[in-house]
C-alpha cells in the first residue's frame, strides 16, 4: 500500500482547465486502484498552489474538489510569495486529516 503518489502533469498550454484535466486523468492512471479512493491533490500552477480532494468514485471531470484553507474559506488559490501562513496551514491540515466522503 502506498502512502502518497507524485504525478507530474505538464502541458505546453498554460491554462488551468487543461492542467486540471491532465491531473485528474494522470491520478486515475497512477493510482490504478492501489491507493484509497480519496486523496489530497496539489496543483502547482506557476507561483500559485491549488489544493483539491480527488475522489476516484465521482464521474470523470468532477473528481477534483477544490479546497480552501480552514482560515480562509472560499480562497482556492494560494500565492507562494504572499500566502506562506495559509500554505503552511493547509500542509498541516493535509497531514492531520483524511479526505472526506462526498
């Protein structure tokens, strides 16, 4: 059993939607039923971080659920240069919690 998986989703295009599609597709291929059906996913998009819950059991195209820091509900994008405390808070949250059931 694995405790984590690293997926490198890269595209020539710089748009977020394409990156999310590839991340979801690559998570499905890489986890291949060896991982739990719910995982944390972090997308690095330039200098921004976006946190997601990945749910393999949801329909394709809807498996990545955006997450917000507990201290900043609704803030789905964190900037590496400006949001150090929120990023640290999210990383701590991920370590201490399991993804939730939908």
